[in-house]
C-alpha cells in the first residue's frame, strides 16, 4: 500500500490517495473544486483516478468532485448521505452506493465500516493487514470526535460507532481533518470514546 496525503487549506478535508497498478483511488475529495490542480502537481491526471470513496457527504469532503466530473470517475458514498452530497455537487451521475465498492476495496485490502453519528451515512475504511483506518469525521487525533449537532447527527450513533472502532487494532489513523497519526491510532480512538461518553452524557 502506497499513499500520499494532501493537507488542504481552510475548510477542506484531507485527501488520501492509494496507488494500485498505476491507478489512483481517492479517499475524500476535499472542499476545493480545483482538486485536480493539486493532483496534477503530483503527476496525476484525472483519467488515472479509478474511483473516489467518500467518508460522508459534507461539502468540505465532496466539493472537489467537481474537477473529476468530466472523467465519469465512479464515486462511492453511502446512499444515506447522497442527498447531503448532492446539496454541494448537484446531481452526480457517476454516484454509486458504497455497497458496490466492495470489490475494489477488497483488491486494495480495505473493508468498509458503517459509522453513523456525524452524519447518517458516515463510513470508515479499514485495512486489517496494515492496521490502518481512514476515519473521516468520526474520529480525529488527540481524542476528538466528529460533531453530532449538524443535521442528521446522532449522539447515540456516534457512541456506538466509536465503540465499534475501539474494538479494532489501529496503528495509522488517517482522519478527515488534522494531522496524520502513524502509530497507536487505537489510543486516539479510546480517548475519543472516553471523551464522547463524558460529553454526550449517556
Ligand atoms: Zn463532516
């Protein structure tokens, strides 16, 4: 597994790239409609992107899809977040439900974990062999977790999702915002769960 990350400026998610047989797979698309410019600076043309996997539908993770629209790149997101995504992107013809991503993801050594709470369709991507978790806005470094007070958010779902993630062995934690955690991501998840338990008061 080879990945590179771009840290976007301002209100923009991190974007993670995975290269497999000269095809690139993106995890989240940032909030910048000019995403392709950043990819081009790394020598990646839009036609080299084989698919985009979205952790959820918020604008700061999906606006960058605009620059891939002409390539008809398949975009995978949980159906439950489709409406949210299309508030930013408008109707997106190459949308596919995340359940259809299993084949590509298993080729990449990843599994999908549904983790509602921040949004109804939030998802994480996990590599059991590399103990790597792409966690979107569900869990961040330093014990932070995603907001639950936006439309579609749920305290109880967030607690359940963090509990589920705390059962995984995680070294690298690749969150939707903030820095890249190289080791002991499990500790970040335990801290986030403890924090959520006290803040969300259940
Ligand atoms: Zn979000």
